[in-house]
């Protein structure tokens, strides 16, 4: 097999900037030879080193390199370059060439629509579940790092929507790739087991089930336009999450209600699907009635009304 030709920044024409983070920006670009559109995530290496963020960049690259699935953003090439605008200042960039999602992200679509119909939410939820199932089959937990700071990272901003209406999950900078020895859990215990306080185990043990909690939050948000847990400050939001304090409006769709209730369970072991690898019990929930799990990713995506 012949090796794919190494790409450089010169192979691409940058069209516009589509996102900006503290140490990276995402641009819409086109490959000159093929006219294929890509999103290029440009990471400022000096900034990364200064902010000690190398491990996030490494985990993102490693996770993306392991994941090859139609519902997950594909990493096509990586390369390093110096800014052509600044040849003397030695700014080095690390570039990730990714799928380009023309329709933006799910958060924007929810905001534009106000909220989704049950039919639209069901379609996106089904695709998100298939993406989670695949990531977990590769022992990758999307929500890992942020979850340790009690936040969720699998969120609508990280679910991109392609021109054909199908999703691609992105942003693996906070993911966790499980070692063979810690399948199912993501806390490698260091210390003497006999003396560890129980709360250390419960707080530090992050399992794949953290992504299922995030999944419950996303279903709720698609159907209402708002997140289930929101306090006046980050601290108050955490308090609400910990006490499981959220409510359903009277018009919340009945068929989705019990699924959200089964996902937003504080104890990760008691969350629906937490003891499964194929998430059968979630797929068989009445909310997903009518979904053909084998063909959905090749079906026509619904119009967002
Ligand atoms: N591909 C990867 N990140 C993207 C983004 N922010 N917008 C569109 N496509 C992308």
C-alpha cells in the first residue's frame, strides 16, 4: 500500500474563520488539488506550552486517530507549520485537518429552532447514542476531564451537523482513552486501597456512564431549548446537579420523559445502560420507537422545523 502524501499548509486555501478558542482557532479551508472542504484546527504551539496544555492536544490527536466512524469527526492530516505572516517570529502552529460541517453545531440549530419537535430530537438523539456507543467500544470517554471538574463536555456545541443533516461528534481535547486495565472505569487508583475514603472512590471514579448523563442533558435541551440544570452561578449549577434538582414543564413530551429520568440518575451505576456495551435498553426505550438503528445513518435526516 502506498503511503498517503504528506500534506502541508500550502496544500490548503483558507476561506474563513469559523471558531476561536483560547489556544486554537478553526478555519474553513479547501484543499487546492481536490477542492474538498475541510475544517482546520490551528493550535498555537507556544501558547499550548505556556499554558501547559500539551496533554489535551495529545489526547485529542490520539482519540481522533483511534476513531473512524461516520458519526465522528475524522482527522485526515496533521502537520506543523510556521505562520506565513510571521516568518521571523517563529510562531509554530500545529494543524489538524478535520471534516467540515457546513450546518454548524447542534446548539446553534436548537437556538434557531427554539426547540426541536419530538421527531427531530429523536433522530439526533439516536445518532448521538450510536456515536457514544462507538466511542465507548473504542474505550474512549468523551466527558472525562471536564467531568472531573463536574462539568459535561459532550454537549450540543460539540455535535456538528453536516450539510446532509447527519451529525459528527467533535472536540476530544478532554476525552479519556482507557487502558486495558481500567476498562469500564477511568480512575487509576494510586495508594493503599484499604484506607481510601469512600467519597474519594465515588467522586473520582468516572465511567463511560458520564457520557450517558450528558446524553440525558442533551435530549432535555433539544426538547425544551434549555439545559436541565442551571443555577445563578457555576457553584449553584453544581449544587443542582448534585441534588438532582430539575423539573419538566407540563408540555414536555411524555415518551421522552422517562428516558431522561432514567439517564439523569446521580449514581452512575444506576443510570440506564451503564451495565451494557450495546445500550440495548436505551435503544429499546419507547422514545426511540420507529428508529431503525441499522439504517439511520444512511437515511434522510429530518428537516428542522
Ligand atoms: N469541523 C471540526 N470543527 C468544526 C467546526 N467548528 N465547524 C465546522 N466544521 C468543523
